[in-house]
């Protein structure tokens, strides 16, 4: 449920060197929250829906309607479980809502669901009472830093040839010599990975998806004291989320999707959930609305 302190599920991923945002889930009032940030609706290129429970999709149609009214120039690619397309099309039809004409809806299955020159996106089915998927965005390894002094020593002129070498390509100089990107660039820079897992109880698919992730965003609906409620509702405790991060060798963990029962004044409060998670995985934070996390 939304509270005065926070809204429901929606995470925006900014991609470096792209005027583009990928959105993960779109709970009620997401577009209102976006207006309080420097994210623009026109920047949203892809939306990944974990599952069809209302707190993850009730804001989707409003967002799509607004982008449709705004005449968004770029297509929106929508990814999610079976039933997502029926939901979008039926609501649009019954409410006479105009959505982005370039909207494309993809029904996902476990495995790779998207790839371009810089990123791959994979998903795995989680363990929830409704079909739910976790998503992993992996940045491909990048060429190492170019050494301009070394390039000049090899006779590479300033200009587009340097750009090609930076991309790891080989170039032929005017005198016929071939220079390879590896000759003038440092070691490749390992790509980063961000993983989004909600809603789910602890499962091995979460661990596999989060393997080596730089940032794991994982639900922690309940405290350890309420573990029985987590099991009944197929949700996770703070310790469950930390266990996934530990077993996956993730670098950082952000807890989200926390029950309103842990508001200040209640017997168990948010610091207690953080304490429980950090006892297992020290590099843990609790996500807050409008928090920005740099993935380095």
C-alpha cells in the first residue's frame, strides 16, 4: 500500500550516454512521482513488469495514456508475463484511452529477452502466488581506456581512427601497417549488472539471476519476526533478501517493497529490518522514494 512516506513499486534505470530510461514496474501514481524528479516521460523507452498484482501495474495505463497524449516520438517497449497485453488492450479499449501508437508488448519467458550493442536483459521466473519474473540488465564489457600517447607513437593520426581503436577495432594506416585496438587500449572494462527481484519468496532462480550483480534490488516485505506471513503470502523477509545477495556474490543490496506495518511507532521498525539484513549481508541499504544509487 502507498503511505505518506512512500509510494508503491517503480524503479527507473538511467543508461549512461543515452537519453533513455528503463522502468521496472509501474505502481499507482508513478507518473505523479516522476513529475517530482528530473526524469521525463519522453525518456521512458522500456517498461519491465514483474507481475500483474495491482501495486505493480495500476499506474501503467495512466503513464501510457500520458505518453499517448503527448505524442511520444519514440516507441515504448513493454515486457511482462502472459496476460499483460490483454490487460493493456482491454483497459485501453474499454476506457477509450489513446496509448502510444508505437507501443509494442512482449510476453516474456525465462532467458534472454532483449539485446543491443551495449546491454542484454534476461529474466527468470520467481516464486510468488502469481506468475512473476525478476530481471537482470547486464552491460557488455567495454574497451579499455585509449592511450593517445601510445597511439601517436604508432603513427595513428588524430581523428576517426582513434574512435575505431577505442571500440576495439583494427585499423590500417596510410603506410599499410595494421594497428589493433588492444595495442593502444588498456584491459577491457567489465560491464555492470543490475538485478530487480520482486515479488518472491527465497528461491534459487533469484540467486542465479543475481550472480555477481553490482546492485541487487530485492523485496523485503516482512521482518524476520513475521516470517510466517512471508511464507503464507510468498514474499521475502529482510534476511531472505540478504541470503540471496550473499549466495549470489552481489556487491550491494537495496531492500524495497516493505510492508507499511514497519512504520515509526510500530513494534518493529525499518532500522530493525536493516539490522537483520546486514547481519547476513553488510552492504545493504533500504530504498527510499527518490533515492538515486550510482552503479559503479
